[in-house]
C-alpha cells in the first residue's frame, strides 16, 4: 500500500464552504486539488494556504456540468498525484433570480441541475471507477466520497424550486452510490449544511439575522460558518466514522429538529 499524504478533490474549492473544506483537509494531512469554475486568483490563493499547511495544492479549472471538464479534472489529479483518496462534491450555484415556481423558466432549471446534480452524479461515477482500480492496484485503501448538499434537500422554498430539486436529487445520489460502492470498501456520506454565512447567503443576511437571532429558526442561535461544515468533512476524511456509510450528517444548528 502506498504511503504518504492522501489526496482529495474539492469541487468549488476556491471560496465559501469549499475553501473552508480545502484548508481543513490540508491541516488534516491531505494534498488537495482545488477545482474552480472561473476565479483562478482565488483558487491559487487557496492552494497557497495548502502549501502553508505543509501540503501540495493544485488548482484545476473545470465546469463540472461538462463531460470533458470532469475528465480533465480527474486526469489532472492523477497526473499530478497518482491517486484519489477523497472526493468532496461541493460545487453548487443558486438561481440568478429567485422566481416563483409558477413563473420560473427552464434556463435556470437546466443550469442548476447541470451544475448541482448532473455534475456531481457523473463526477462521482468517474472518480469511483478510478478508486476501484486504485484499490485493486494497492495504491489506496478506504477511499471516501462526500456530497455537500443542503437543508433545501427537504425544505421547500417556492421561490427557488430548481435549487431545492437539485439538492433533493443529491440526497438520492448518496443512497445510490452508497449501495453500489460498499462492496468495494468505498464509503459515501452526505454532509447537509443549514444556513451558512458565505457570499451566497450575503444578499439575504438581514432576513436570516432576524430568523436566527430573534425568531429561533435554529436551536443554536448563530449563523453556521464554513469551518463548521469543514469539521464534519474532516471527521469523515480522517476515518472517524468507519462503520457509517450513506449517513446524513446535519450541520445546521439543529434546524432539522421538530419541536412542540
């Protein structure tokens, strides 16, 4: 079995939750491939953070909704590091315009499904095949796949139905790949964030400040941070959940609770 630092791919790793995950994985002993869509400078800065923590970072531009780009991402990773121990499907987008489902158009739906669901589905397929080959060759052991979803997987927001549908699809993606990959020793997990303070939630900050701090939207009355999600990822990545697979890990301040 090959030794050395394990290697992770983090999609959408240049900002927000993805950046937090990359930095945390580097601190946990991983080399990290930082996938980004367009902001090369941000991706390079995150790679610099990885190096500062003693690891190797590689920025790879790829639109995960595109077949050729997904293949490029995997090929670049294997070319640089020769292995993939962890895939973190984090990349995702919100609608450009929050539109009522009675008015929402197909263009936004197709964009969100392509990036948020189709991309992770086929990237997971591609990486899983590679992991199986690497296990057989003795290069890796106990690789893992993590999908970063959202409370929108089960929480209906009628002004962004396309987003909710894409996240609900991710929940089933995890179940499917969990069932298929268990025989190969590949565990799959869903990390389900709640309201996390990032640039994506910036436009609704005032609304959620009131809901969280004054109206008790979550039992833990604070915004979630990218580091909260990253810690859950690190727990999986460092083998702290070896007898769990297909597990939903809620990182939502207790939002999922039903109370009377």
